[in-house]
C-alpha cells in the first residue's frame, strides 16, 4: 500500500470515503481484499499517534472514520455469507428444516457484530458509574461555584459511561430477540424471511 510518490503514510478522507497519500495528497487505490487491512492499520497507527501527541484534531478524524470502517467490514461479512444466506432463505420459504450450521450462519449474518460485544466485561464501567453517583451525591450538598463545576464534570463522565452501558444493553437486546426467534422458527418463519430479504437487497 505504497503511493506512486513512494510514500507509505496513508490517510482516510471521510467526506469522499477514500484513502489518500499523506505526502502528495493523491488518492490511493486499494485492492478490495486489502481494504480492511489498510483501514485497520490506519486505525492502530492514528489512534496511538493522536493520543501520544495529544492531537485532538487527528483523534476526532480517526474517531469519525470508525463508522465507515465498520460498514466496510460489515459489507465484507455479508458478502462472504451471502450465498449461504440465500440458501437459508430458500429453505425458510420451502418450509425446510434449518440445521445447526444454518443457524450459525444466521447468527453471524444478523447479530455477529454484537455477539462478541456482549461478552465484554462492563463491571468496571458500572463501578465507575457508582463512584460518580457517590460524588454527585456529595457535591450536590453545596451550591458554590467549585461544587457546581465539579457536578458538571461528573455529569459529563456519567454521560460517557452511560453511553457504554446503553450500547451494551442494545447489543444484549438484539441477541435476546435473535435467540427467541431462532428458537421458534415455525412461529417466526415469515419474519425471518422478511429480515433476510431486506438484508440481501442489493
Ligand atoms: Zn503520494
């Protein structure tokens, strides 16, 4: 992944969704099979660099490109599972039984992104939330400027941590709904057909 000018440093242009050379600024074409690799290399490098150099601008850039990279990976997974998913769709439509392997494909196809996420341990985040709530309780007794300013900081902290928990709960909910449906295919056959058809739309 070297630019024509010989430079190796790549950047990602969010607006145009392209990789570019950090030296000559020209677009760098990347083979589809190397796309995820290039994106993940950039994520690792730019994250460390922006943190090490306390570069807010670079940090925000990499942060806002994460959704694009996630979409690229998601599309890749769906592409890899497409043929299997079409087969499963046919089975569902013709009232055939789904095998264990079909269920696994469906699982990756529909909730694969959150399956690993819910296995993450969020107990540390919950502990931090409880600590923040203790602090809020303490500082809300007084209304001087110092206490009020601290309260604002704690609310910001709380908001960040609640964001993590809500992402976790959303993931958990999606898995639970998936499990419920897959364990009762007869009752949910129509719905599964609909969901698959939507997902398989070009
Ligand atoms: Zn270049």
